């Protein structure tokens, strides 16, 4: 875990407090999978790695718990979240419903300038090296994230708080984990374009339907992944 979190020159952070910087480093390592799901978080180990006192470190860990990236296990301490198959499907069911609604609202509320900016975001995604190689989808966060921009464009602050704050990094963690499935990156990109076209046409009903289908396709991709993993583990081992 330490290799993924080594932060030389931490005292030269451009902005924010030491706790904020440590929070961002650990968050990125969890979301990108550098710290594996289920891994135990050792406060003394992290404190030594960063040369940070336990107070600011605990503040960072508390914030990560608020983002659902860390969970407290009785008599064990903090661990990186590891959703079960059923929990992950439930998360995608929530996304399907709420992001579909966000699309419908965005179709009526996004300005022409915001829609033009979103087209430029997709152009950036298309130029990404991993996407061009067919091994992944562009995974920058915030304003470079197609889903994030649509949720913000919905104009619904409660929806944005839930999807762009409380659940955002947890969702990103699993989007990154399953984005490298063969053929899925280009399929997702084409689906994004169709969603954006519906928003640009101010067709909220179609935009909602397309977003729900898009997330449902991702959910089916996850289910295929779990089924393949189960089949692999259930196969009898060959004789030595």
C-alpha cells in the first residue's frame, strides 16, 4: 500500500492543508485501485509515510468514510470498501434512476454554451490514448467527466449533492474497475453521444431513456464479469 501512497515533497503542496493533500492522495489511490478493495488502513503506517500527525490524518480518513470509500469494521478499524455483487447492482440501480432524471432535467435547463462545452468534453475523451487503444475510457473527474457535467447541468442541487459528492468517488471507483472490458469503451462513447444529442434537441424523455439504457448496459457488463469470475472459480482444477 505504501508504494501507491508515497508522496515526496508533500510540504511543497501548492494549495490546501496537509490533511487535504493527504486526503486527495489516498482518495485517488483507492479510486484507481492502487489500494485494493478490502485493504486495511493503518493509521500509524500512513502517519509515518506522510510525516503527518494523527489528528489531520484522522480528519482525512473521516472524510473518506463520508465518501463511502472507507468503512469501519468493529474490532478491525478502517478498510477500503468492497461492495458485494448485490450491493454493486443496487448502486447501479440508483444511478440508473437518478442519472436518468438528471438527463431529463438537463435537457430543459442546460444552456447552449454548456451543451457546446459538453461536446468538447467528448472530443477530449475521443483523443485519450487509452480510449484510442481500446483498453479503457477517459476517467478524469469533475468537469472532464460526462456524467458529472450532466448532473450539474440538471440544476437540481439536492441531486448534485448526492451524485457529485456523497456517491461520486465510490461510483468512479467501480466505473474505472470495469471500464477496460473489451468493446465497452467505444460502446459507452457512442451512447454518450446519443445522450448528448437528445439533450441538445431538448428531448428530456429520450435523454432520460438513453441514460437509463446506458447505465443498465454498464450494469449488465458487471453482471457478466461476476458470472465469468464465478465460472472460473468453480471449474475443477487439473490433476498435478
